[in-house]
C-alpha cells in the first residue's frame, strides 16, 4: 500500500490565497458596516422617504461610546434624522437639483455656508479645559515678536470698507495658533472672524477678510461673552464667513468662465 501524504493533491498556495480573499472580503464588509454609524439611513432627496439599508452591507448594530471628561455617552446609529430646516428651495423637481437660498444667503446653511449641528459645548484640550479661548486673561500665550500683533488693526472687507477693529485674538491652546480675531463693530458688539480667512497688511495695520463686504460683518454670529466658544458656535461663525465666498456679491455667483 502506497504511503499516505496529507498534502497529496492539496495546493497549499491556493488555500492560502483563498483564505486571504475571504479575510479581505470580510474586512471590507466589516468596514462598510462600521462607516454607516453616522449619516444613515439615507433618505430620498425629493420625497424624504427613508431608504432601507438592507442586505449584507446594512448598518452595524448600535454601539455606545463613552466620551472623555465625563461628558456622557453617545450611541450610534440611533436612527435620529437631521432636524435642520434649510432656508433654501430646489431649482428642479429631481433628486440632486441645486439649492437656491431664500432670505439672507449668508445664513441659509447651504453651499459654502453649510454647517453641521455639532455639540453645543466647548471643544476641550488634553487637560479637559476649553481649547479655544481669548488671549486676554491668558498671559502664558502671546504673539511672537517676529509676527505682528493683530490687536488694534482695522479690519476691512473685500470692498475695503472698514468693518471694525481687532480687540482680541482667540487662540487654540492645543495647536498654539490664532483661530479667530475678535472684531469690535462700530455699532456695538463684536464678532469672531476666522484667522485663516484673513490677510494681514503689517505696514498699513490693516487686516483684510475678503470673504465678506464691510457692512456684512454686522450680521455674523456675535462673539461669546463668557470667554468660551462651543463647537456649534464655531460651525455657525465659519459657515457665515464661508458663505460669503459665494453669496457676498451677485458677481461671485456667476460662472468662472
């Protein structure tokens, strides 16, 4: 009787290849289920009807995540639908048709002015303290001598009309950068202008924020008075200035070519 061999007629390389294919397929299915924890289930763009996920790639089972610094827990997916009421109308009856703002386009929440309903609490650093704070009252943070201190600079819009004066800089205590400029308005009150939308003219002591016209700064969300800014307030401030890149003037809504 001929001796028996376990690998006789068995292609080990082929088995390893099939094992890899099955593992990779399972990994793709797992990842596709996990990335549907937020933003799902989908709904029809026109009717609002909920689309059933169904099939092997349906959403994963709800999982509860524990937030740091005793901020509670979050369970996803939870089936909640977006409660935002867009101030816009569709240009056509078909799915995917463009949205046209109704009312003030800078606050419509569409296009470059879109925003998410983030938590109405401050972002925290690794120590559990508010991450973005005004420079005043925080002597450990200061502007480098090689850079211009923006406080006292006039702020102008795209039309070079003075919108106000910088009275403080709001800093990111984690990344050590200026995130917002607090601009005092001539009519009273102040707003936060995103620093990364600003161009500093050191010699002329002017800061240009070309996202808006000078008079449009007055309609921006007011700067918090308690020295902290929440994640939602950040979204609203950035959305207002972001919307200006398209809606500040009628000419910006025309085709580029």
